[in-house]
C-alpha cells in the first residue's frame, strides 16, 4: 500500500485532493499519515519516495485562510518536457510551484517535484477561484474571461488529467507494484429541454416571428416562419423543436445514449412552462432506452426549496425519480449549488462549463467527488464536467463558421480521448430548424461520428 504523508494543516483539504487524485482517478490503495513534513511525501511499496513540494497550503495555517482573491496566482509559467521527462505533454502549466524536478537512481529512488500537483488540482476541481472573485455576467455567472485558465491559455486543456498522468509517471518510475484504473473514453450526449415545442400554442412564437420584420427586417424569414407555424398547428409539419426522435436516432446510430434534462417552470421570464408535455416526452425517451434528468429553473441554482419543489413536481408528472442533470442557463454558485444538489439527494451534476467559452472549466474530463470548501466536507455528489455547449460557440463566437466550429469541438474531443475521459456535449433540442442554427445542424452528427 502507498503511504501518503501530509503536513498537519488544512487536513480536510489535503485528504480530499489526495483521495480524488490517488484514490478515485488512479484507483490506487493508499493510507494517509499526518506528519511534521513541510511537503507532500508519497512512499511506495519498495521504499522509494516522491516528494511534492508544498507551495500553497503551508502558507495558510488556519482553516479557510487561503480563500482570498490575492491568493490566485498573478501569472502562470510552463514547465517544458525537455526539462521534465514525466510530463504527458510538451509542456504543462504550473499553477502553484516551480519548474523543478530532481531524482536519483539509487536502490531507493527519490523524486523531488517542484510542481505542487495537489494544490493546483484542488484549485481547479473545487472552483474556489470563483468564490473569491466576484465578477459576474448579467445572469450572475462567473465568466470564462475571469478565469486563470482562460487568461493564461489553458482552458482548452484538461490540466488536472495532465497532472494525474504526470503523478502516475513518477510513481511508475519509482516502481509501484499497483495497477492504475483503466478508464474508457466515453461520449455523453446531453440535451437541455428548455423549450419543449416552439409553437405549443396559438400565442407561442408570435414575438419571434414579429421580430423577423421589426428587428431583423427580413420579410422572407417572417413569411417562412409564419407559414411554418400555421402548418404545425394544422399538423402538416412537425414542430421545429420536436427533434427528440432525430436526436435519439443519431445516438442509436453511433451506439450512444442521449440524456434529456427536462425543464418546466414559470418562475422567471427565462423559464418555460413545459409541464403539459412532460409525460409525452418522457414516455418517448424511456421507450427508446435513453435517459431523463432534471433541469432546474433559472432561479433554483441558489434556492434549495425551489429546487426540491420543481423536482418533485416533474417527478410526479413523469413517474420517475430524477438523480442527475444540469442547471438552467448554466447558472452556478460555488459551493452553494453543489450543496443544494447534495441536499436534494442528486447523484451527479453536469453544469460546469462556461456559458461564454467551451473547454475545461474544472481542468478535468473525469467524473469526480465534489468538495464544499466552506463546510470543508467531501460530498457524495459527483461532478461530470460539461466540455462543450453548442451555444458557447454559436451565441458568443458568431464569427465562427460551421467547419471551424466542428474542428474546434473535435480538437477538445481528441484531448478527452487521449486521457480516456468523458466528452460531454450539450446540444439543445431547440438548436435546429431556424435561421441561426440551420448552418450548424450537420456539425452535430459530424462531431459524433468523427
């Protein structure tokens, strides 16, 4: 069994990150030993040691003392592979630590690593960065542009997975006799059902159609959408947002599963009253062998009572217990939202991607146990990080053409595949059959079959 010696401060934080990296991700047997060491020390079965220098937690002896804006690094340097044989990439960002690697080849080998893998991974996985930085967009979301990963150009990299691979390479070099977890690459297709049907009533869609003339000044588009609305009401054509069969057919074609996250609320102008359609939609999904999750309303991200009330109402309607899902509008308040999901007995969340930028918000493409850094407790809840939402590209980077969009998404997908992670894609049922989305419709299936 591996022995991990940790300094005697910030114990809960240290226990958590060791358990996630060594226990959950690598799947190794280990025991924790509190010590007077100033650094992290990992001793493997043959007596060889890996010393990971502590560049963070030892600076803050009191609990939660580290939770300050000034403790986010002001700059990021990169370690190059020609200076460190254990890197899985040509370089790796150093969030906490320095570019140093020392080792010997004596009988009992020792490696001294200057990159504080544990504190750096803790920073990315717990998202405490978003708690101490109060910058928010108009929907009170933490924007990608404020993140350290975006500012220093590693948001498009699963940096925690890179750290884990580096950690394994060092343990393997030292001669551990344990085998690591064998993860398998997965593509997980998710669909937030914000609006079940575009023309669900005589009034629905009228505002958008009128805007075709007033705002978009496009008479042809006005005519086509008005004609389409009439045909839907006359049952001559399917509703533009009735893409459920198509999405499931594509998933079946490529031996994948679709996860539909059902939403229904009238609590805000950003919500939609889908209740009367939930039975029909849920029945179709279940009959085809796909999955149903929960999509809480716009204001439920920091309101446990509202979260539970809406969840129960949807469960009562569809006759199924909902244990996973994603927040509406990707609204998320760390660690409050995670704790709400925990208190509502949810099993996993998949909210954490930035609304305004695709990539690795948590620096990770593995599901992992969540840590509430305010209560200093590891939760039962798992986070399965969202990697790409189609709207993050089309709505926030409108200059990107479909081919470029496809290449960008597939590049992220290949990075996930390299680390045998989960590529979680969000493509709404409503992101088809409109002037905005028609040019990008082929991108969806191309990504899956690529």
